[in-house]
């Protein structure tokens, strides 16, 4: 905000006897005029409780991480002057510089809104450590820039590398197309680098023979290096992965010839450790334009990840165009001072929105499919539904007391009501449109973080519980989920969800896939219950988590501190008993975007850890090597 006329400083200090500590804010007037009769709003994930103890300020309201205050009566802030106030009574202590205000604005006496510049949260009363280095220099004893590293590679380094690889005489159309596809991927990711492939013979290039051998199996390939190169593949995905591996080898040798080489001779025999190698992106809290989504998919393909889990809806926004319910992507996306949904998570005076048209979705799904990647869409129900209920208020039980329960993120009454028949009419139409857009056999319906007393003040829910003999919030949740599972089955789809889908009786585990996020032990418990499991524990695979304990390192920390070394070395299959291992389908990175206000932040948090998860998903445990990874990871392209 180059020309801000107000700035809000914020600092946090510990307080004895109050674990949450307290904030001190200072508003500086950089304009040429005095200002009075205003209110100040800010967004902060470190929220205040209902009746915060404030000094020199009046608390007006809070909704999730939106907070609003006014100065004392009659207060005038002169040009160049500051107004300082303190706020105590926080839900949890701030731990990092990103735990303070993310945005702020003033509402002036005439109702106009003016952005206020904010920056890092400062630490008071304690030593503020700078962040350490997160990735060592690394050392690739085998000098080959492959990430993920193959299951089996026996290679001898060459002195030099070919100018480009080109198809041997007689190469068929599908193989040529595959070379073009991976050459295109490379060009999108590295727009200035030398082309890895040419489709005609190249002076000082090497000929590539491509052959199919279905006996290798799904996603598998082999490479033989000599005076020319042979790629053998089990299926089309294996062919793409073999071509990607060749491209990585050339890229490393060109870019860092002192560290990496192209093979002169030798053999690679490769196949993934897990069939599910996922990465999730939360596009609700922050919106990612189509170009960003396709680039993330390209980066995932470079890392041989094969599942894009697209978190399309949450409390803060519904991002998927549904033709039957157009208000979902008008009222259900706009956040602003005068919109039905208030600014959150870095929003200021200007309203923000953003959604994907069905044409956008088709293009993204096709792009992913061209890279052998499946898009698993998520609409997060029954909780996390503030945006939905804002867009479709007829889905609310009008007799339910407002603010009768709150989500862990502080949203009041944010769940779809299982006792309202219109809820199922709505979801049926949403599913009808989704199955036309997403070929995946799985539809992810969320199911996470329904607050413990949800629906308990809804007379309609009470009536349903009495009629059906259902107990409590999670009995109702299970009743709802079972109906949803049936609705998906009618449409030829299986249910995927977060681990809490299993609560209160859960659903039929047959064909159901749940993601263990709260802690690793939950994955084993779910597998025991008969669910298929993908491991995405926050403590290792949530890429919004901070990478070091120091205050000056940015990130969220509610699931702990997640250094790249931990993400890399973590073994998700860990304590799974042998008989349950087949239920563990794979691993997944999650990119929750509450804190992700800009691209540099995204890149700082997502890399190198996305590559670490890709290697955990692909490379056998005994072939993982932290120092090799550290040497190669800087070559991974960023968003
Ligand atoms: C989640 O992190 N609420 C799945």
C-alpha cells in the first residue's frame, strides 16, 4: 500500500496469568487532515474473546477474524499523531509475526471506508529471534537432479549432456504427443530454459526410443542410457513420468553442472510407492485465479503428484459456479465492509470476490488430465458453510437462536441443517452439476470441524432427533452423511471426506476414503474401521504451518512447527500394522490459505515442503536421502 494515509502498528506481549497475552495497537494518521467519528476494523487470526478487556478503545463486534473498534468519544486523531490502545482477552497467544492484524480499514463519519496499512506483528517483552536457515546446502552423492528420486537408479555420470533428446526413427504418434506434452510442461515451468526435446533429429542430441510394456504396471517406467536412450513404460502415466525424469536430468545438468550430471550409461527402474500422491489447495479463504491453479498443477506434475484436491468452498466463500443457485457465487463470494459477508483474512476497504465458471473448471480438469492427474473436488459440508447460508438463507432454521454455536474459526451457526429437506434438494442439484464437471469417482464432502453443540438449538433438528432416535450433534452428522453417501451413490460417486466423517456412527466404509488430518494415530483407527485412508496429518503435511519456532518465521502454528526436515523424514505409514497397510492409499499435502496473502508467502511456505511430500509419496523409505533432497529441491519451480 504505497500511498496509505493511515498505518496500524501492532505488537503482542505475554501477560502473567493470561495465556493469550495481549495486543497493543497504534494507529498513525499520515494524512493532512484530522480524523474523528471513525471506527477501525482489522482482520486477525488471533481473535479476541467475546468481552475483551480494552484500554483507550471501545470494542464494537467480532465475526470470525473480523474485529471492529472505535476510539473514545470525542477523540480526534491529528495529522502525524498516533492513537494507541490495548486489547486483552485473546483465544490463544500469538506465536509468530503473522499472528497479528492482516488488514485494517477505517470507516469514516460519512460511511466511506479507507484502507489502513498494516505489517508484521512485533513481539514485546521477549527476545525476538530471527528465523534459521530452513534447508541446508545439501549434497547429491549420486549427481542426478531427480525429484522424486527413483525407486532404483544405477547410473554413471557423463562429462556432458545432449543438446536435446529426439525421437528415434519410427516413433509412433502417441509417443510423439507424449514428448510434446512434457516438452510443453517444461516450457511453461521454465520459460527461458533450453528445450529438452525436439521432434526431429538434433546435432549432438540423443535419440530416444519409446516402447510400451504393460507388464511393468501402472505409472511405472524404465530408462536405459547409452549412446541412445530407451524409455519403456507400463501405461501412459508411466511414459509421462519417464519423460519428466529425463527432463529433470537434463535440467539439473544444464543449470548446475558442478552438482548434477546427465547419465552416460546405466538404468532406472521406477514406480511410485503410493497410488495417491496428492496436493490440496484451499481457494475459499484466498482466491487463486485459473492461471495460478494450472501452474500449481504443472508444478505437481513436475513432482509426479497425481491428485489435485480442490477445496472449493468454506465459510469464507463458495467458489464453484452452480447454475441452479447463482447467488452462491455473488453473495457467497463477496467479502467487504458493506457486503453480507464481512472482510476476513487480509481483506480491507475494497470488496473482494472471485469464483470459477464451469468453463474454467472444465479447462482445469482437462489440463490436469493431460498430465495424468485427477481432480478431486471438495465442497465442505455440513460445517464450514457460512458462505452457503449467506447466499441461500432459506436453508436456515428460522427458529434456531442466532449464534447458538460457533466453529473453531469463530463463525456462528455455520452448518447446513440435516433436518431441513431443502438442504438435500440443494445438495442434489449441486451434485448433479458437479458430476458433469468432475470425472473423478470421488466427491469430497468435507465433514470436518462441526462444532460440538451444532444444531442443538434448532427446533427442526430436535424434532428429527426425536423422530429417528438420533443422539446429539454427531448422531445427526452421521444421519446427514449417510444420506449424502446415498445421493452420491445414485450419481455413481463414492464419498471422500476428512476424518470426522467417521464420528457419531460414520458412514458405510466400503469404498469411502477419509483423510487423516488431526493426528497420525487417527489414520490407523480409520483403517481399523474399514475406511480407506489418505494421510495428511497437520503436524507434517499442512503447508500453512510455520517452519521454525522463531517469532520472525511466518506461518500458522496450531498444529505445531513443521520444518522441511520433518516433512521430508516423516513416515506416514509409521505404526500401521501390516494387515492395515493396504488401506493406506497414500499421502497428501494441504495448502490452507488463511495466511497466504501473496505469492512470495505461498512460495516460502509451500517450497521446499511440497517436494518433500512428493518424494515421501513416490520414493521407497530406504531410498530417501535428506541431503540429496536439499541439493535438488531448489530446482523445483515455484508458483
Ligand atoms: C481441516 O484441517 N479442517 C481438515
